[in-house]
C-alpha cells in the first residue's frame, strides 16, 4: 500500500489515503476523514509509482 497526502476538495484540510499501486488506474469514492464528504479518487500508477492523482468533489 502507498500513503498519499492531499487536500480535501470540500474542507481543504490535508488528509491521507492508502492507495494500492498494484492496479494501474483506479476510480473509487472515499469519505473525507475530517468533514465526511465523499471524494472521488483517480490515482494512476506506472510501474508501481504514482504518476497522477485527482481528488474530486462529486456533489457538483
């Protein structure tokens, strides 16, 4: 597992999530650990290295 820190798109607090680098492209939803709003996560890995990451507000 890979720990990644980023800002919540709702409350702007820095949070961390554990990401699985064994899958190259993923899309999933996790709740912010601070404000509990759902965040759509888009991590992309190449050779087990994180090359792109988006955290989106899904309530727009």
